[in-house]
């Protein structure tokens, strides 16, 4: 199995570019949560998994066109954003959330949070979904999106503040609960 430390990401991307399907599988294993987070920030829950597959199929097809292998994380996230935007084009906002898993009361809460989250600036949406839904750490988000760790921290902090404001949640009450 290929190690995917930052130092050898270029090696794995290079092998995948030369047609090594196992290397591409390693890229999928490493980046699918981040892609899912980017997609889920924009599309209905039930559509996200199919779009993630679509993103990786497009990436596999276009991988030989990737100029700099070190740009792979940002390039992949751009494909995810574009596919998600294309998917929601022309849909009504009420159609975007769709059916959410779980008990009806919990699904209603999740829908409310996702609706509020989708009103935030794009950078906050993506980092918050990666953190809150995908369970990724700040350093993982940075490594998989190409953002600096400091930028991720700022996006998470400011995004959570705005999300709490939109949901009417007092920070002290949220920290206690």
C-alpha cells in the first residue's frame, strides 16, 4: 500500500497519471471525505454519494491533463465544486435538501442547520461540512484542500460564529451542551 504523507503525494499522483489504478484508489481513499464535504455543502444528501463517484470518474479521465501534481488537492476540489454547482443549477432551494436520514425530528434539525450553513460564504460552508459532517481535523482539511492550516482555522472559527448567529445559538450555551 502506498503511504500518502505530504512528501509522497506527488509520487502517488504520478503513478495514477501513468494508469496505476491502485494508486488512484489510494487517492480516492485519501480524498473522498473532502470531496464529499465539498459536494454536500451544495447538494441534497441523497445525491452526494453519486456526485462523489462522478467527481472521481472525471478526475481519472482528466488526470493526464493535470499540470503540476502538487496541485492535485485543489484541482480535485475544483472539480467537485463545479460538479455540485452544475447539479443544483435550475433546482429550487427546497429541492436541494431532499430527504435526510434519521428520525423526522432529527432530520428537521439537520435540514435547518444545513440550510443555515448553505447561506454562509463558500469557504466557510466547505470547511464546516468537512469538520462537522466528515469529522476531519483542521490539518486534514488543509492537506486535502490545499489551504494553509491557518486559513482553515480562521474559516472554521468565523464560520462557526456565523452559523451560531444564524441559528440563534448562544456560544456559552453551545459550549456547555
